[in-house]
C-alpha cells in the first residue's frame, strides 16, 4: 500500500478503512506507517481524551521514523484538535513546531496553513518565522 496523505489512509474518515490500515501498519512494523495509523485513529476519535492519546502515540512513532514532513502534519493536526477543544497552550506548542518543521522542509502551503492555525490561537506571527 502506497500513500502520501491521511485522506488516502482514511477516505471520508470511515471506520471501515481504519481497521485494515491499522492491521497492515502493525504487520509492517514501520514507524512511519504506525504513526500515520495512530494519527488516523486520533482524527476518528470522539470528544474525550482518546484523540490526545492517539496523537501522542503517533508522535512517539514519529520519533523513530524518518519523515519530518509527516511529523509536522501530525503536530499540525494535534494542535488544531487541541485548539478546537480550547486547550490553547498545548495547541500553540504543537502548531509552532509544525510551522517550524514545515519551514525547514520547504513545506510551502503547509507552512502557511500551520501559521494560520497558530494565529487562530492568538499568537502574533510574521510571514516567515513563528517565534
């Protein structure tokens, strides 16, 4: 299975796709795939702390993986989730890391997306740096 985005992994965010991908990711044992599976589960999680647990698991897998871009995508989604739940301090940390990483890997529109999300938490950021 080849994929480059969460939407490919979880089309329409339907639970029917979640189980086969998770099982496949576990069989590969590859940190990148395990991280994306956990990120997918986080996006499907309910309003409780399940999403936070899944995002935290994804970040743990990213620590052993080799894709800074996918790490930044997870940080972005985690930060957006925390912002929606009113946890602005935690959201800012993840969104700032996402923006900085996207800048390092020339993330283009992803950098701007992360910066917009960071601004939505009340942080003033310039066009180039999110500090």
